C-alpha cells in the first residue's frame, strides 16, 4: 500500500521551502501526498496565498482557517490543534512533515506526537534569537525525524538528545529552486506586480513578538531612513505575528510616496527573481540570511530577529539606531558579489526522497528516546 505523507504549510515562506519536497514526493508512485493549508495562507489581507498551493498541486489539499484577526499565538495554537486533530483522524497519515518555527507547525507536530504518528521536521536545529528559537526547538523534541539544512544544525539537534540515525542532512530545500537557471524573467515579475522601478532594493520587516512595545518606533525609524536613502524600494507585507498591524499602519502612511511599491504577497518563484535583480535587501527576514547570500545579493539584517543565524560577510548586521545612509553605502562600496552554498547544492529534494525510500526509514520508532551520545 502507498505510504500517506501529509505536508503542512502555513505561510508563503514555508511553502517556498517545502514545494520541491512535495513535488518530488508526488512524482513517486509509492506515496500518496496530502497538503494541509492554514495560517497566513488563509488570510485575505495577506493575499490569500492558499490559491498558490492549489495552483501548484491541485488535489488532496485540505484548507482551514485557524485564526481571527488579533488572536494571540496560544489561541492560534489551540485552534490549530483542534482542527488538525480531526484531519489526521480522517486521513490517518504514515508521516507528517512540518517546517521551521511557526506556531502552526508546532501545533501539528504536537498532534502527531500525541497520536503516535511519525513526524518529520524540516530545518530544525537553526538558531535566530527570538521566540522562533523556542518554537523551533520545541518542534525538534516533538518530532521523530529531522531533515536539517547544515552540519551545524545536525550537531545542535544531537546535543538536544536526538538519535543521530534519525537526522538527515538534506540542505535547505529552497536551494533547489534558487540554484536553477530558469527563474522567471524580471520583466514578467514587474508587470504582474506593477513595479515600475528600473533599480530598487527590498524591505521585508517583521514584528518581533517580544519587542512589540518598541515596534512602532523602530518601524518609523526604518521608514524614515528609506525616505532619505536615494533608492526605490519594493516593500513586502510582514508575516501575521502579533504586532503586524503596527507595521501595516505605518505602511499606509507611505503608500502614496512614488519611491515605494508595497505588495501584500508574492509567489516564491517571483520573489526570488525580484531578489536576484535587486540592489540589496534590508529588514529582519530570513531571506537576507538564506536566499540573498546564495544569489550573491548584499543584505542588511536589522535588530535581533535573525541575529544568531549563519554569520557571513555577505550580510551586515545593524541595530535600528545605527541604520544610516553612510553605514549602508560603506558596506555596499566594499561588497564583492560572491555566492555561498552553506545550505545545500540544489538537491535537497533528491536527498529527501533517498531518505524516505529506505526500508529502515519506516521502521523509525514513534516512541521518542533521549540519547546521551
């Protein structure tokens, strides 16, 4: 009988990460693939990106809304657990795949663990520096199997008492797409999203849940900097964590300024093409630490949200108060375009399939054991 594998996606970002794995799994006759779509995907104010999942994969897609505007993370967790519990009882999957550090992923891993269903976590073992770390490491302990992006991540998971034989180093799955040569043409992307700039930089600025009280002040400082800096900017909406509305309210105040183009959401493939042709990326998105270095794009990481991610000379870390035209121009003047491959070589999908194809994989116990190795 075909093994039933259920992937969970809750944001445009994790869908970009999981897409190549889903595609590869669906291409094999040994597996029946289901995709659960929830979270930010289901919110119209963020572009209702669940439609992108449907366009990509057509069948066996289960959608549910897990939040109302203003819900706190623990409420979203509770709603996700309740609804996902009903889904797994109906499908009875052999394997649940979750990604990263979102509260939806933690909820689904919790359901999988409590129901003794094998649960695999993609890109655990990373460090950033906020509540995301807490969620990500909790996911590691709830999951039975780990598909990690780097040797450093594997070593951290081993330190957490996970069995080495249950850890598979596959790289970051978005590298499968990043390293392709046939990206969407930038002219197509600009036309679709009505971007009229010849040259531009990108801003992706997300709330830090532990610093919501200072978010308005910090957002204002960043936007004041962007107004003064001699560059056009494409600004993409933040994720839907608590505090997002503060950022969106600030964006409304600059919506009519011609040097800014504000976009709710963007297909991952189109975002990569936009990033590839940008002058630089600024903000606190993981895209500055993952995708930008792979493409050789200068990146400015602001604040603490990604502070403990991979350190590279291709990324400049700055505090909001130290964000000046001089600091940015100085970094850009010394910058040498160099692509790095810390998170894989574009074959994560093949490594994933190789792992799940082994007979020994399906003998992994759904009972967790702590290793003192």
